[in-house]
C-alpha cells in the first residue's frame, strides 16, 4: 500500500521552495514545484469528485489556506484574493534554517520518493516532540 502525502509532509519542502523563490510564490507555482519534488503517486493522483484536480493539489491548497495551521502558526503569510502570492515569514525562515541541512540533503540527492517522504514524515514527528533532527 502506497503512503499518502499529508500536509505536514510538505511543510519543509514548501518553505524551502518559497525561500528559493525570493520569499514569495503563488499556490499554483508551489503546487507544481512540490509535485516535481514529492512525485505523488497512487491515491494522491486520484481526481477528486466533481473537480478537475487531484488529491495532491488539494493537499497543497489546504496547506496554504488561511485557516490552516501552516498559516495560523505563522510559517507563511498570504495576501487575500485569487492568485495572490504566499510569503515566508521570519518564523518560517527560522524553522527552515533549523532544518536546512537535512532538507538540502534530501532534495539534492537521488533518493527514491518513498525515502524522501518518510524522511519528511520523521522530521515532522520529531518537531512535535520539540526535537531537531
């Protein structure tokens, strides 16, 4: 059974990509770049009922929604309105900085998708325990 990609799994890669893009990016741009990195498969590629997009796209839209924890906890800020960019905050930069070595390692080597995903899942579990990898 394939492992599903969840919102917490894409937080660090999202921060990394936003930061690489001079601190701002649209949700669509972020979704496309994360798709290249995370390589969703299986259920994540299933088209949603009555929609034209898949579950992975929905995960990214949910991640960047103003009522979700990624925004509420202050990692990114977003301007209101359609197609307005997301911005990395100082808190987001700090969290990325604390984990930048592992993020660069995972994204710059030729790891299998499942290895990258499981590593980001581990980082998020350790974050909840207030530990840095």
